C-alpha cells in the first residue's frame, strides 16, 4: 500500500493523525493520511493505433479518500498529462488513454515513460509527482483502424410497409479503441438520409441496426446505400469535437415498399368513380364540369389527382386534406396542371394517400371522357416507332412527367422530324 501524508501550515511531512494544521480559527487536528490503495494498467506496453500490442491502456487508480487531479507521463524529453477527475472528488479513477502528446499533437515516440501522480483531496492535501509506475510505448508498422470487420446482415434488404419496427439490417463491426460511434446512411450522391444515435462504446464486437427508412421514417427507394460511421475516439486526453468519417461498405435495398402497398390502399379507399361517363368543358355553360366521388373505410389524409391514360397527372384537384370515413365528392372543370384545358380522351381518379411517414398512389378504373375539346392525332398515313431496348424512359405531357415503355412497344409518330434527338409520339389516348 502506498501512502501520501498531509502537510499543513506548521506541520511536517510524515505527520499523521496526531499532528496539527493551522486553520482560520487557530490550530485544528491535521487531516488523515491519503493512501493510494491500488494502481493498475490494463496494458503496460502500448502503441499508437496498436496492432501487435494494444492501442490504448485503461488506467485505474484508487485512493483511500476522495481526490481529483491528473497523471503526468514523463520520458524521452517530453511530458504529457492524463486527466483523471478534474472537478468531482473520487476514490476510484478510471480512464482509457492512447499514447498521445497533447502538446506536440503527435503520438508519443517509442520508449519507457514514468507515471507520476498529482492529486488533491478535499482538505487540500496534495500529491506532487508521486511515482506510480512506468509504461512502455512501441512503434507499429501496420496500425489498426478504429473500425474494421464491418458486415451488414443481410447485405440485400427489402424493407416492407408495417414491418419497419420488427425487421432491420444488422450491421456488425469491430471497434479497436474506445470511441463515441454514430451510424449514418448515405445515398450514392453523398446525401445523409439516416442518422442513428450516438453511443459511447468499449473496444470489441458491436452491432447497430437500420430498418431501411430515412430521417422522416419513410422507407427509402431501391438502390445502393453507403454505411458511414462518425466517430470520436474517447481515449485521448482531450477528445476531438469533430468526428472522423469511416466509409464502411454498402447495403442494397431491393423490392422495398417505398409507397404504401396497393393492398393497404384498397383497405383505406374502397371505391372511387365519376358520376357521369363524359363531359364537355368547352365553356358553353352546359355539362362543363364532372363530379367524382370516393369512399373511405377509415379517416385518411389524401390528395386528389386526375390522371390521363398514361397514368400521368393531368390535373390536381385537392392537396393533402384529411377526410372522415364515408363517401365524399369533388368537382373537376377539365383544367390541366398548367391551367389550360385537357385534350379529348379518357381520364381517371388517382388518389395519393398519406399514412404516417408513408404515402402511396392508387388509380381507379372508372373513367370519364372529355369531349368537344381538341384532338391529338398521329400523322397520316400513320407511321410507328418501336422500342428496341429493354426499357425506354419517356417524358409525357403535361409537365414532362415520366412514362416507361418496354421492349416491343410501338407508338404512332406525331411528326417525322426528330427534335433534340427525340421523336414525338402518341403514347396513349390523348397523351404525347
């Protein structure tokens, strides 16, 4: 057992319980002795970012009375601090430490270092340079990274609507030194779409999870996503405030429920239809509008669109509005998204249902015919083009919305001229 004796005004080193010290009210009995009851190192030989030997050591110091202070590492012409408790008084001090010189901001060079204690108790007795032992620092030719062994399970994941609370990707990783760790997920553009909680972890094997949703809780689209760890090593005497970034592989999302499944949408919206088979929005005051209706089995928030024959949004009728369960009606005057009138053709009710962070589109087969407006006809005599690739992305009117054709589809030409490297074709009834 190692001892440090209190020394007060007028006292002597080595004075124990029978001595006196000067206080503001005169003399009072000297404080009891401070005893270093235990001093341990988890590793007496370390290396910066170690491989063959540990990259850090855990220091445990116990004293008989509560103390606070620091240790000093001295050797090879340098000295550097290891903070213990600097505010609270403790009888047990335990810290993790890497061989780092805070003054030079560099790893300690190889060699043998003495460990000295500088502690104060609650009665202001002090330990000044008390020898506690020694530590050997060696150099490593191939230091270990902070994080390695990253393995997502499964590597290909299919998050499903309603299952994000119970199913997730388990991301296993190995931590080689103590650190604060935070999982983030990024898309391939580098955008951070998910941020996990920060955890202070000890070295060893750990697992974090991701359920395939973004920061809003919505399931992400199919594609590849990057696993990124943000870390701050906590075994430095003064840990960094800026995290380091560890790019650690990818997860593939496949067959995900990015939109609410149709099966669930049909449980929410049981029916939707127009009350007339056709109308003529030509402004003559006769049959210029059509009434649509939809039925909800449960209260729901939804938007109402009118879709053309290609499924693209031809008109926007209602923006995210909450409706009670039951049957509701709306009117459409034949206007399109751009404020003009739609061409002749068939049009359908398309609803976007919002449930929590998720949403989904459902289109109903009941159609209304727009008549007495302008016709869209292919050139005569009719000529056609055929898709020869597996798929072809097409930009359709209005507002250049997307439509995907597949190999073998043929479309009537609207003109033989190729503008900007593209044909203009008739995709569906009334849709170019």
